[in-house]
C-alpha cells in the first residue's frame, strides 16, 4: 500500500511540474517517515553522505569551466576556427555548428553550456544565411548532446563514482562514439544541405587558418592535457577539473583578455546555481536509495531478470529502452544515482562490461537532453531560435536516429570502444 502511494506521489508531483530534485526528496522523506524503526534523520544524513565524495567536486568545477568559456568568448574563437575547417563545404555553417560542439565537449563536459554558448551565436547567424529555423535549432540542440559523450564528461564522473570504474577508461571509451556521432550528424547535414541548397563560405586561406588555429590553440589543447593527465595518472578527474577551471580563467584573462575581475562574481553565482541543482538532485537520490534498499528493489529486479530474461542482448536492449524513457523526464545524474546501483549487479551477472554499461547509459540519457518534456538542450535551443517545442523536436529527430545508430554499433561491436581495457 505504501509503495503504491509513493509511486502515485512521485507521478503527481512530476505531472504538476515540481522540480525532479524536490520530487525525489519528498518521496524519500515520506517513505522513510512511514517506516517505524528508521529515523527521519536518515534522510539528511543520506543526502550529506551522498555528496561526501572527492570525485563529485569535479561537477561544479567543470560547470565553472564551461561558464568561463562562454563569458570569455572562447566559444566564438572555436566557431571561427571550425568555420575555417569546414566552412567551404556545402552547409558550412551547419557543419561548423557540429564541429564546434565536439570541440566544446572536449573542454567543458556540459551539454547545456554548449547549447547556450554556441546557440546564441550560431542560430541567429544560420537564420541570416538562409537556413530555416527548424534546421538551425535542430542542429544546435542535437550536436550539443556530444558534450556528455566526448570526454571530459560530468555523467562519466558520476558513473565512475557509483561503480568504481576507472574515469580514464570511461573517458577513452567515449572518444570514438562521440566522434562517430558528430561525423554521422555531419554526413546527414551534408546530404540535407545539397537537397536544400544551403550556402557555403569561401575556403579559408592557409594564413587565415593558421592564425585562427593559433588563437584557439590554448582552448583546443585543454582536452589533450586533461585526458592525458588522467590516463597517465598525473592527476585525478577532480584535479583535472580544477586545472581546467584555473587554466580557462588564466587564458581568458591574460591571453584573450576577454574576461575581467568584475565578471567573476556573476560567473561564480551562475556556477553555484547550476551546480546546486544537479548536486541537490544527487543528494536527494541518495536518500531515496536508502528507501529502495529497505524495499530490496535490487533483489526484486535481479529475481525478475533471472527468472524472465536469459539473454545478455535482451537485457542490454531493456536497459537502453529504460534509460531512453527515463531521460525524457529526468536528468542524467539523478537517473544514474537511482538506477545504476540496481542495474549494475545484474549487468555483471550477464557478463556486461561496466565500461560498456556506462557508455550505453550515458548515450541513452544524452538523447533525453533533446526529447520533451525534460529535453533541456532542446528547450534552450528552441528559446534562442524562438521556435515551438513541437517543431523543434521534429527537427531534431533525424539526429536522434544518428545517435541511436551509433549506440547500436557500440552494442554490436564493443571492441571498437573498449580498446582502453
């Protein structure tokens, strides 16, 4: 009876628009309150313990890096450099949109920051060059999903903290899928551009290309330093995030000179606001995990799969479909906190590599960034482009199919991405 009430409470609060972090917290508090021998203080204690992790310090630090990049106009320099590479191709500005998202992903690890920073510049420019609004919004929203796939990635750090999987292994595993998704989107854009006659820019001269490369080099070398440092053991993921934020601050203030001291309070407030949303959801999910442990949900799920599913491949398909559904109304961080502890033991029994499980989970949840009703990247791009959510979602569907195609390839040929092991 209590379980049914809790599920109903969860669904009702979600339906009326209560933020997911508060929904999770309320359900956890109500559930534990109705268990006589578990004190209510378990909720705040669990929330505190859920955040008491050195790895989680990387989350606000990477968000700070992304905010510094946007405020320091690094995204504009990356856009200019991307245009010098692919601008001469038919649909060059659209190709540059995807390429700069891949570059941005290698520095910040935050898709939302990519959508906001790149979208504010490229969506208006694409519309001016004759691209229809749907294409402008669709490409911007969809390409930003690689932000959590190409390392560094905040969801990868969270997954590593939950499963004790090497952050370096996850980062390496994300390289090929992230690049494949970006190239797949560019192939689709090329075909679409030929059919619709989208414009192309004049080919950049070698002198201009080298100039733009030198201007953007400090930002472009950031992922090389971060990933290389983590893989070689020079520093941890959290230390890498701290380095990235300090490095970005220094190049914006002293090399590009696009950031001033007076800008820092606003950037820090924005960072704390965005970080608190993610981390509060994570803390609330930890409290709900205590309630799920009381009801032995892991054992129930394990029994279900053991008795009804005999194939590793069917299990993987179920996991993908489940996270595709969850991602439509929940952020990746609370979704992983809630369900990975339940799914991981079952995955290990079926012989699924934890790194593969991590990539399947992260890519499936990344699609949720562009699917309503949650779809934060879709909402941001639609707002910038002044386009309805319905038309924006229709525009993003072909790119979702590209991501799903790459996800299928990863499942069928995992050795192409697990070369790090």
